[in-house]
């Protein structure tokens, strides 16, 4: 098995491409030890000393390191954990994780929210996935769209510019109801 690596705009995050599917649907981010039973892949990666968080997507894994760590030293251990996981044939996430996520995702009846999600899915998320990250809709209140930055996008020095210059402008072009885009807290 050959796993490719790519640097991201965030120096603390590296993108790993295992050459096979990681998540069948959606994305997931893990940094809380209480959630590790929901992802065998994240559990293995977070067991590597120096790994702070793990972001899983369709065909890649983004790993965030602790600021004091050096990728030259850490990368080999992350690659070993990825190889171990993918050679065992375990799923990236458990059925419990999938069931929880399905329970949280209700059908949106609000047309504007549906349009926001559609624009994010078709225009924004593919672009940020190339850099090892993701942008996920949180809520729409009083003309403000709140988004979660994940993977390489979380904590990236360019994330504010991405939200304001990229996402906000695009959403405002198509939806005059959108007054502003802000990062969601928590």
C-alpha cells in the first residue's frame, strides 16, 4: 500500500491520501478522547504522540499535529498508523457514529438553508478539500451564516480570508438574504 502525503496551507496539518475510500459519505473530525470509540481510524492516529486531531473525508485523512512537533519526525508514525488501519480492513467509523450522525441530520425545510448547503456542497467544499479541509454548515440566523472550519481549514492563517473573500462573496452573489459569514464557535 502506498500512501501519498500533501502539505496544506496550514503548517500544522498534513493531508494523507491512502489511495482507497476513507469515508463512504460525509466527513468526520475527531479530537475528543470520548469520541474515539466511534472511529477505529481516528483512535489509531490519535494514539500517535504529537497528533492533536484527525479529519476524515471521502478519499483523504488530514492530521493536525501539536505546534511543537516536527512533521519530518511525526509523519513516519502517522503513516505507520494509517497502514496498520487500512491493512486490517476495519471501517474508518463505526455504525454507532453513522447512526448518531443520521439522527442529527434532519431534513431542512427552509429554502434558503437548502440553497446555502447546496452552494457549499457544489462550489466551496470541493475547493477546500484539495487543501485537506472542509467547511460545514452550522446555522443561518438573522442573515448570518455560521460555518465550522475542519481539517486543515481549522486554525489555518488563511481561514478568515477564505470565509470573507471566498465563501461570503459567493453566498451573497446568489443569496441576497446572506449578510455575513462567520465561523461557528465550538
